[in-house]
């Protein structure tokens, strides 16, 4: 893991932007900063999806579902905190870990995201149609896929590098 001062020069502007957004540079970003290209892709993806069609709360619920399924404690902790900041209750975030929600559209999105992870995106037409039936158009479905892909990358980085937590720990839940 690097610091702002020891990061490659090409990573420093991104780290400054991340510090501006969070007030600190979370350990995950410090780890990814070892590759300026990967950091630019990661930060750019967060920014692009943050201004996408899906509400921030749903993006964070997808992130905790994917993190829980992949047993990524770092992402689970970070996205639980970010989900709370986006307006989700503690119960909503806990239920999202297992792919559940009282909101039918959110439940459909979470079920779809977890199927993407479990089946490596080898889905049936009915899986996509279920999202359409829940009110998601193809633009939103592609964004759900983008959230899953982004979270797979961050899960893998955090697991591979055993990135130390700098968010309050959240217990993993068994898949239901």
C-alpha cells in the first residue's frame, strides 16, 4: 500500500481528488494507486456510475450484496457506511447483504446482481425480463452490470492484498 507521498506521480492527482471526496484516502485507493492506470479506471468508474441512472442507495446495496457473496470484508464495511450515507437504514443494508429488500424493484436488482456473480453472467432471457418487469430499462440493466463488474474488481483487490479496514467492520452474512 502506498501513501500520497510515495505513490507514483501519475496517481497523485487522483489521490488528491479522492482525499477531497472522502476527507482521507481510504486504504483500498492507496493500494490501487500502485497502478496509475488502474486507479484512474477505478475512480473514473465510481464517478461515472455515481452520476448514472441508478440511485446511490441502490448502487451501495448492490455493492454489499456482491461483497458479502465474495466474502470481501473491506468492501462490505465501506459500502455499508456509504449506503447509510446514501439514506439506507442499517436494516436495509443488512438485508441487502443477502440479496433481500422489502422494495420489489431493489429485490429484483439484488437478485439479478447475485445471479450475475454466481453464474458469471450466464443468464437466461427470463433473468433480464424479470428486471424489465420490475421497472428497469436496458440502460439501468447495463448500469447494474457495471456496478457488479466494478465491485468484483474492488473485491478482488481487497481480498488479494488483504487491505486493512479503515471503515467500521460489518459481519458477513450467510447466503439465504
